[in-house]
């Protein structure tokens, strides 16, 4: 499998987490960042959407 950065021509991230591992079978997770709450969702088309 080709590394994400190599496919997109971007800088390699410090850490990569599989969406399967991140979501653990769910379609939505919450992320707290500097006191703000965000929702990360997988759409029906399989794309990711981040909302505040």
C-alpha cells in the first residue's frame, strides 16, 4: 500500500490513524480541541465531515 503522503504529494503527518480504528464501528465521533467540541462524521458516501 502506498503511503498517504506519497499519493497526495504532501508532508508526512506525525501520526496516522486508520478511520476504522478511530471510529470503532461508529459513524460519528466527538473531538474536544482547546475547549471547543467538534463532530467528525462519515457520510453515506463514505466521506468525512468535521463540524464545530
